[in-house]
């Protein structure tokens, strides 16, 4: 596996790389009046401005009303019992958006793996139960992410909703996953760095499925809850694989694996 860290004098981002100019800059900053931290409790101008924006901002979005009469009836009946089915619909849409993004994420990870290993298999760390990184396993994970997306789209329709609608939580995770996908899609990032992004996605995914299964139980959707826990089992397996690959990669790169073998 290619190293993700290299020592180079080209990196001149730190202050220590230019001690004379750094000293001059710090002296200039210290000489500016009013720059020190404000008295405790007063906040900063930036914080006050952000607070004003937050107080005046509109909601990120809304949950669309059911498109069908059947869906309207179901929603109304649930609300009469004190439940808020719109929260469940919002979280269904959130996971649907995340699984769609997860499919794209693994498409990118597969491309990165093929570029680094020519479609082969990266060897596991010896003396450990770490599994090998393989294209076959990556394809399997990618396909399961797509299956989870299709499952959620079906469940949204079953609840009388539109799986193509953008809810507030779906909008939020779309922004969140963008950075992870960009990390993997960047041609400069290594496979190790890409695995770190995938690890973050899987940690979020596991927590999301756990909550969704609980919500389904609370809404009386026992069959959905069962299917969600099956998906959760898949995600836990994804997490174990990605974590194993990432840790093995970092240890190999650091030389720790070689020392353990010796």
C-alpha cells in the first residue's frame, strides 16, 4: 500500500519554516489594539453576527405532505395517537440520501483501489486477523449500499411518501457526505486517506440505522424495523472491514506491523 505521508521541504505551511517573518507577524498582531480576547460573557462581533443570522433564519426545509390520499389518512391517524410520522419520514429520507451517497462513495473507493492495486488484493497485516482488501469485497459493500437505498425508497412509498423529495435531514446529510465523497474522488488522496473517509461514513451509518429501527418500532412498523436491523447488521460488517483495512494500512505505513512481526 502506497504511503500517505512523505517528508518534504516543499511543505512550508508552518511558522517555524520562516522564523524571521513569523516573529515580525506575531509582533504586529500583538501590537494591534483591541485584538485581545473580549471580557468573558460579551462574545465576539463574529459570534454576535452569527447569533443574529441564526435567530432570523428560516428552517432548512419541510417534510412534504403525502402525495396520495391513502398516505394522508395514514399520517392523520398517526398524529391523532400523538405520534409525529413526519419525523419518521424525515429520517427515512435521511437514510435514503445517505445510502445513495454511500453508493457513490464506494464507487469512488473502488476506482481508487483499482488505480493503486490494478484490481488485485492488498495483503493483510501478518500475525493478525485483519482481512485483505479485495475488489470483490468492495463491490459487495457497494451493492449492499445500493440495496439499502432501494429498501428505503420502497419504505417511503409504503408510508405514502415520495422517495425523490428532499426533506430537511436529507438535505443535511447531502452536505455532510459531500466532503467524504470529495476526499475519495480527489486524485491526490491515497487509498489510506480514502479509507479514513469511508470509516467516518460507516460510523455515521451504523448510528443512523440503529435510530431508524427504533423509530420504526415506535411507529408500529415492526416489519420495517426487522428489515432495518438486517441492514444494520450489514453496516456493522462494513464497519469492521473498513476499520480493519484502515488500521492495517496505517500500521504498515508506520512500520509497526514490521516490528510486531519481528
